[in-house]
């Protein structure tokens, strides 16, 4: 795990798997960088909580996609209270 901005380190790394989270709105730039480095069969997994990031799916035309929506709830002793849903995208490069 590297605790730096992706834009600052991706071009200097070799990898075949990448987890993307907490993009701070830079998903387009990060996907372009990762796509350039990722080889055929490489995997991207990303999570996000707002549906504005579903636009990333349009940028992954060269990938096999699997998209999940995860809903969780917390029990407060009386009832279950829903948390925000989380989108999880797995993309395998063709």
C-alpha cells in the first residue's frame, strides 16, 4: 500500500492489479494512468459511494466488468439503520 496521490506515483510503478478508492474526484486521470500501465489480464477494483463515479464504467470499454452494489445496516438495539450503499467495480483488461 502506498499512501500518496496516484498521479504522483503510478507512472513509476509496475503492477498487474490496482485498487482505487478515495480518488477525491480525479477518477478520469487515475484511470488513464492505470490503463496505460496495466497489462492484458490486469485487474482494477474500485469502490465509491456516489453514483457520479458510474461514469468510470464508460471509460472501461476494453475491460470485462463486474459491478456490485453493497448495502449495509447497523443495529442500534431497536432497529437496523441503513448506511450509504457502496459501489464496487471489478474490471479485467482484455
